[in-house]
C-alpha cells in the first residue's frame, strides 16, 4: 500500500487537472458565446422583424430540402401521413463575425424566435396554417442560417384505387410562403429530388418508386404579384401480399363453386347448397371491401366491380339451378320431334339420341292404335293374350318423358357453364391486364 500511494496521487492529480482544464475551456466557450450574442443582437441592434436582403429591394433566397423518414397512406380518408425534416437555409449579412475574434468560434445556436424566420409552411396540410414550433437555428460565421425542423404531417392525397390492391399512388407535399410574394421570398431547391437516404419502410405496405421536387410560379390574378412554392412529389407502389391473397383466393373459390354447380346432377339438393355458399362468400367479400376501402371518390375499384358481377352471376346460377331442377322432375309429354327431330343435326344439338326419338314415336303410334281399338270393341273382339303382349311396360312412357326433360336441363346447364366461363374470363382480363 505504501508503494502504490505515489502512483495513486499522480493519477489523482492528472484527473483533477483535466477536470479543471475542461471547466476552464467550457467557461471560456460560454464567455465567447455570450460576447458574440451581445455583439450580434445588442450592439448591432438586430431586428428580427426586418427581412434580410443581399442587395437593396431584392428577394430573400431560401434554399429548401425535404427529407422523408417514414410515410403512411390512409386510404379511407385520402391522407398521406409523413414523418420527415424540412431544411431551410438563407443568408443574414448582419449576423456575420470573424472567428478569430471569438476564440475560433464558427457557429452558435439560438432560439428560432430570436431571428427572422421566413413564413414558409406546408400549404396542403390538414393541421392548419400554423408555423413551425419553437426550435433552434444554427448561425454560421459567414451569415448563413440553417433551420432544420422535424415535421409530422397529414397532407391531402388524391387516391386512385381503380386497380387496388395492385395500385400506384402519387402524393404531393406543397411548401411555400404564406404571406410573402415573389419579390420578398424566393425559394430555391438544393437538389432536384427529395432526400430519401434516411427513409425507413418498416412495416409499411408502401414502397417509394419515384420522387421529385418542382418549383412553381403561382399567380392568382392578373394584377397580383406571383408567388413561389415548391412541390415534393412521391410515387408509391403498394406491396401488400395480404391484400392480394384476400382478393384472389376467394375469387378463385367462388368461380370454381359456380362452375361445379353446372356439372352436378339437375335437381340434386347439394347443388343449391353449393350455389348459396358462393353467394355468401361474395357478400362477405363486399362487406370486407366496404370496411377497408373509402365509400366516396370518383374511382370505383375494379375488384369491387368484379365481386358485384360475381354476386350477380352466382344469383343467376341459383335461379338456373331451380329451373333445371324443376325441369328434371317433369313427367308431362313434350313433342321433341317438332323441335329436335327435324334433322339429324338438330337431334344431336338437343342431346337426344335417335333411339329415344323413335321410342317416343312408337309410343304415340301405340297410344293411337289403342284408342282406335277401344272405339271398335263393340264390333270386334280382341283376344286378351295378344292385348297384354302389345302393352308397354308399366310407367314406360313416364320414365322416358322424364329422361328427356333431364336432357333438356343438362343442355341448359352446359350453355350456362359456357356463358359463365366466358364472362369470368372477360372480367378477369379486364381486372388483371387492363
């Protein structure tokens, strides 16, 4: 312990000396800043209400740059929620100093309310026309003033949801002077594009595929001095895999269910159940779109048009199911020969075989023969054995007629299947490729 005492004492002395030197340096820096502030704001009688100019009666040039950090698109309200920073740079000739006179002090930070601030605001913000909250500005020894303000904005964005969920959106942030015209404030772009270096996509379903900055000259009337504003425009691409699956999977399921019903046996109870399931899925999808998509707007999403058409076709499919089911249970006679037996081609179109047509003709001839025989019973006696052999099997005519009605129902199903499939192809092509 005795041997280590001198070393500990030396370390203590060095540590205390460093603290004293740091305190003196900090005190000196505070003293230099105090002297500089007194020189700039008191001795020179700086007036923050006077607009700085580089030459007499010239506009003050304000250099602008917007940095995007994070974005969020609100489809229901048509808003673009932005987290970013707006950088303003201008020159104040009355705030220059020589660094060597203030211990090489090259910049100071002062509250923004102590210097002149241009009335540049975000003009299309929903948060009103208030200027930026109080912050610090950085004043350089050459008179350049840097004002960096962190902003959280909600700006209007005209949403075009026609091709949702494969849509692209273009949203803009308009920045400009509120009361100053072009003779007082002149915005200048630092670069042609907004800053995206610090952009974080995170869990946002949107991806920035393009960005640009544009300087505009606005003139509201012929006798008014024009104004300048800067528009920062973003081109956004939706990348939500969840929305894509929510659209495509139910559409495929509904289409298959309706197509399957046209190949099921006419009159089967399962067929009407499948059709009702397709209608229920369509209705639930339309309710889902009502929840996630805005009700107003000039652009109707094609996916909504697709599901409305699909719901209508599913309802028509149920009606066809009821009609074909009723036809398949009929047992009344119908002269198929008039409509289908005129030629061999017509009989094939009606899906009635040549044998069925000949059987129907033989049954009619047999009925006519029986009626003539009954009228001649008083004058002629027919042996019972031969009469019994001539009769057709029991319910033979009823079964044949019902089979023919089933053929008609199947014909209607095949035609309905073709029409529904072609309509589905047209709707899908319009939604996916146009």
